């Protein structure tokens, strides 16, 4: 835009100068006709005019020759030097080129469009895949075992009111045994080592009548549970004594003696040596069912 404005301004200046030169040339042509006589009568002026015209023609031949209807030679002869010194000077001055503006026209520089630098897309770093943690297997909660209902204590059976003699009578009636005799009084302590009056509330002691038999049957009732150990110990001693008696005497009786049994049911205790121990034990226990 600035370059175009400067160029237009220079053209206008040149046009004005050209128009001024043309106007001066026309004016000089009109004045030349009135001064021809004076020029012809004064050779000095003519020479001077000729010289002036010559210098004008030499200096400004480019502009004067372009004026319409004028001739360079005619213009020089017709125009008196004394009358047109200013015009001659003006004609000899070539139009100087318009000095360039101090400020050089700056061509509009198009700013290079800054290419948007696209940020390099950050490569997504592959996240390490987390190893799946094994989920703990839900374990079934241990079902609480129902608390065992407390077993009701067995109600104490009513004490059987049975006599030792009844038990002995039943056994001797149902089981085939050799003939037996009862041991009484002080002989109980001598034979069995038991204080009957102190430890027992009821008792029957029987043994074989013949010394060739090892058969023995004793049924007692304890006064107290704490007396059981003492009574049992005495009955074991009696059985051991019988075993020793028949150890070297009669073998079959010896075998029966070794198979002796001591049973207890409540406060009732029984010692038996016989050839049918199972039957005797069954009868004894039946009394307490």
C-alpha cells in the first residue's frame, strides 16, 4: 500500500512539471511574434537570444520539442533573450526525479504462519497387567456342633429289696451243682477273712460238702459302697486258696477253680466256682433288671 501511494504521488509531480513546461512553451511562442522586429534590428540581441535559445534547446530539447505546434528553431529565433530570461532558465532546468523517500517502502512481509507443532502423542505405556489375585475360597463356616445335651443322670434305681438267700435259692434250683453246705458264724472269718457283722448287712456262704469238689457260692450285701474293695480282696484270697488246693489234686476241679468269677450289682456281690458260670451270672443279674 505505501509503495503504491508513493508511485502515484511521483506521477502527479511529473504531470505537473510537464504541464508547466508546455504552458511556458506556448507563452514563449505567443511572445515571439511581437519581438521579431526588435530582434532583427538588434543583432546583438539576436545573437544573445540565439545563444540563449541554443542553450535552452541544448538543455531542454526533450521537453521543448514535445510542445504541439512549435518548432525548436523558430522558437529560438522569435523569442528575445532579454524578455524571457526566467522562462529560459525554467526551460533549461530538467525536472529532477523525485527523491526517494527516506523511508524505503517496506514490503508487507507475510508472517509465516506458525505451524502448530502437534505435540507427539505420548504413547500410552502399557500398564503391567496386575496378576489376578486368587480370591480366597470362601470356606464354609464350621457349623457349630450342637452342644450335647447333658445326659440326664440315670435316676437311681430303687434299691432292690432282695435277700441273699433268695438269690442263692434260685441259682441252686436252676443250675445243677454238687451238694453244698452253709458256712456260718465265726467260720466266715476263718474261711473268708471277712468281718461279716462289720461289713455286711446280708450274706450267704456255701461250699462243697465233699472236699473233692471245688464248687463255691457266696452272695453278700454290703453295708456301704466303700466296703467293696475289702470284701472283694477277701473273696479273691478264698478263690486263690481253692486253686492251690486242686492244683496238684484234681485237674478238672483245678480248671473250674481258675475260672472263678466275682460279680457286683449295686451293693450285692457274688463269688461263684462251678461248671456252669454263665448260667449262674445270668440268674444273678436278672434280679436287678
